[in-house]
C-alpha cells in the first residue's frame, strides 16, 4: 500500500490497513517505512497493553532501539507527537507528516503537529534492494 492511500482511513488501535481498512499510528508508520524499504519495530502485545494503560513511554523506548534521535527530516524520519489522547507516531512524507488525526489519517505540515522527538532509522534497518 502506498502512503497516500492511507490518507482518509479511520483510526483504530491495533488495526492493519490491508486487513481492516483502518490504521493505528504504529501500522501507519510501518506501512510508510516499508514503502521506502525500511524495516521498523514489530508490534508486540506488550506494546498495545502499555498503550491501553496510557503508558506512552513505550513509544520512546522502542524508537530509541530502532533509530537515532535527529533534528533533520528526511524519508524514514519518524516523529513522536503529543496529541489530545497521549502520544502517537507520524512519518515524514511529502515535506510534511502523515499521521493519525483524531479519527482518521491525514497529512500535516511540518509545524502542524506537536513533535516531542524525531528519529531516523539506523543503517541496519534499510532493506537491501535486489538488482
């Protein structure tokens, strides 16, 4: 699925865009990163348990394992964003962020989200493209 095809899909915790025609911020980030050939953290039950309990430290913990904190935005940059409901992920796309809004996926300008931190993938997360 291409990133622009996610825009307008409804938000639902634990949803997969292919199976459910809905997304959460983790499946959104994984789909966009996969489009660019970048591996991303595999979701676990613990991740979702912690999010349901409003333990949002899981986002920063997993992002720090996966990538390096950065101030530069490029393809593959994932932002940890503050929202009304806690925290979520956004991914750099088309000179802005693709993210889960309050109820659906949207594109936002770079200054349109409250970004707490940004992470770029470690080189080991890039998938080698076959010739």
